[in-house]
């Protein structure tokens, strides 16, 4: 068990092979009672919805489920409205609990509904994708996309509890599973260099979802993210290091329309750009970028995405909401496990992007 010790809203993360069957009991132990409303997508719901509902009912919850079409396109205010309609029909109350069962889309959407329905009801995260377990379900950021950009509407709304059943990763589509390793490798690069040895040595076992090791690595990553967000609940300082690779990564996602390149793939390319920029400005040793590249390759993650319009990528970076006072700030590696935040001359950025994503 991992505890997020954020000042106002501490919560526990339970990471275990088979934890879904204890969802109801864990919620009861966390002090939750009454009605539980599961929000899932139409890929995960049919696979695991009944197990979640059975566990909730066995623990005394009055439980039901709402499903939406799987995919990022559903992370919208339209789906939020459909979920509100369903909750109103079901007469959900302030004391009710919304359980997000699914990947990052279900978590972000379910969390946003929980934050806003009746000005906020209890919220539980039951992440089912690797990306959601090691990243999206921890830290309390919830929200939906706007036609003009991703994650533009949202809130900080920490869950009361996070229940991660690592056995569910076995049914995750291969590309989504590999994508999650983008964030895992990032965590190693920015704050847990010894984990990189494990990721190198045991890649075959991890890619085969071996129960014990998979659970150990997921829990280790959940603890890493929990540590950072515990220190910096609202993204004012230390949490910024989590954006390593995201400066170019977000821009690549935007320019490719959020569909062709998955988030974990985009940030891998973004980390390659950051490492090369860091090398050129004398911050990042060449060996760091080389080892990082070998790791991405080992997990089937891309190093480049040629064919993009570099000006469009730079424009997208300037638009990104994480730009502080109109300057693009780069998170760079000084070494494994050591980051710095730097302004970088635009010609260096442009040259590197030409190599990594240019035509
Ligand atoms: N809130 C945050 O801090 C945060 C952080 C990172 C990413 N995100 C968000 O997370 C989203 C991406 O998350 P994602 O990659 O999990 O996407 P996703 O929720 O769309 O899941 C990917 C696909 O895998 C399927 N799936 C998930 N778990 C499965 C399982 N166990 N078995 C079979 N199929 C399964 C889903 O149905 C979906 O088709 C993005 O919207 C991103 O913005 C949020």
C-alpha cells in the first residue's frame, strides 16, 4: 500500500495482482458507504465490470455501471452530460461514490464528473491500463478535452482511494501496454536510476506481464509519482520534473491530431529531443541519451517521428498551457535521476526538432 500524503486530501493506493475483487471491501475500509456508480468504457466494462459490481455488492454497496465508447474522443463534455443524465436518473446523491474503471480516459472523465456532479461526490480510481496505474490515476488531475485542445477543462480532485489490479494488464492491447513504459522509463530517468537496471535486465519478463515483477514495478512507479505529487499537490514546483519529454511530446500529439501517435510514444520522442537539446547546450552527457534510446527501443517505443512540419511543432509548443510567461522551459537531464529546468535558444530547439520530427 502506498499513501499519497497531500496536505488536504491524503489517500491510499492499493496495488496488487487480483485487487479488483477487493474493490468493495477496500472502499468500505476507506469509510465509503451507500451507492457506487461505476464509469467505464465499452472495452473495459464488458471485461471487468461484472467483477467490480460483484465486489461492490458483496461489500454492501448498491452498485450500477455506465459505459461510454472507448477512446480519447469520448473525453468530452458530451460524455460528461450523458453521465450526469444517468446519475440523475439513478438518483445519485452527495454521499454516493463514482468509481472510474478503465484507462486514463475513464479516470479523467469519471473524475471530472465526480468533481462537478452535485458540487462533488466521492471518487475512487480503479485504473486498468499501465499508463493509468503509473501516472493518470495518481495526483488528482481530472478533466476532459475541448475541440481546441486536450485537457483544457478540468480540476484538481484527488480520489479517496486508488485500487490497482495488475492482473488486468494481461488483456491490455499490446501497443497501449508498451506505451505505458514511456512513463515508466521516464520515472527511472528523472528520479530512480536503479530502476533502469531492472527495466533493462528484466524487459522480457515485464513485457510478458509476469505477476510478481509487474506488480513490483507498477507499485514502484505509483510510489514515485505519489512522492512527487505529495510534495506538490497543485503543480507549482517539483511536479514539473514529471514533464520531462512532454514539452515536445505534447506538441507532437497536437500536430498529429492526438490519434496517430499515442501519448507514451510522443513523450518518448520528446525525451529524445530533450536529451539531444541537453547535449547541445552542455547539460546532458551523450551516454544518457544513448542509454535512454536503447531502453525505448527495447520496449518498442519510437525515437523519432519524421515528416512533421517543424514550425507547426514549435507553434504548438508555444500554445501549450505549461508555457511559463511565454517562454518554453525545458526539463533536461544532468545525469540519470537529476533534472534541471532551462531556457534553451530557439535555434538549438529548431535544429534538434528538424532531426527528430522534421521532413
Ligand atoms: N490525469 C492525469 O494526470 C493524466 C496523466 C497521463 C495521462 N492522462 C490521460 O490518460 C489518457 C490516456 O490513458 P490510456 O492510455 O489509459 O487511454 P485509454 O483510457 O483510452 O485506454 C487505452 C485503451 O485500452 C483499453 N483498455 C484499458 N485497460 C484495458 C484492459 N485492462 N484490458 C483491455 N483493454 C483495456 C481502453 O478501452 C482503450 O481502448 C489520456 O486522455 C491522457 O490525457 C491523464
